[in-house]
C-alpha cells in the first residue's frame, strides 16, 4: 500500500503547487496534438483554459479551476475513438458547442439529456474525442428556462 505525504510534506516542495496534490484527483494531462497552436486555441476558446507558451510548439495549460494542468504533445496518436473519455463541465452547453465549431472542432453527438444533465461528445482539431456536460436546463433548445 502506498503512503500519502502529510500536508506539510506535500506543500513544502516549492516546485509543486499544493492545489494539484489531491489524492485520487486528476491533476496532469497530456493531450495529443498535430498543431499545438490550433489545439491550444481550441481549448482556450471552448473551455477557457489558460495557455502558457514556453517556446514555439510547447504550450502548457491550466484549467479554470487550477486543479488540472498539462500540455499538448506531438508525436503521439490522437484518440479518435473514445476509450478513456474525459468530460469537462460547462455552464452553457449550447454556447460551448457553438465555440467548438468556431475553433475547428466537430460535434459528434448530443446534447442529450441524462437525468438532470445535458451531455455532448466533440472532436478537437487533432481528432481527440472529449465530452462536455452541463447540469440543469439548457439556455437554448429543449429544457431551457
């Protein structure tokens, strides 16, 4: 069984941000990209992720919560068929889907109701499939206020 660091040990490392150290929490993600600039523009435009260009072709990101960081990487195949399918929460699924198309992505399915949720699957510019989800009524379309 693995040992978890104590809170003080976890935050004493100046190279690691404490908000990323959530046992069992997803904190780092590498996303395959054929064109990192285009992929960075997609995720920034659709999900509001903050992009940090370390050098040409080396884009790093931070999600709006600060709990997920990562980078786009070339030389790795995109995931055009979902195996592991990550879903990102959005407050307005219809607005997010409009931004998907505007930033070079494609709607694959939805938005469909799932209980009190609305879910959709999209393809990013590199071909990766991700999901989007929203809770509550849609602002546009069926189920809106």
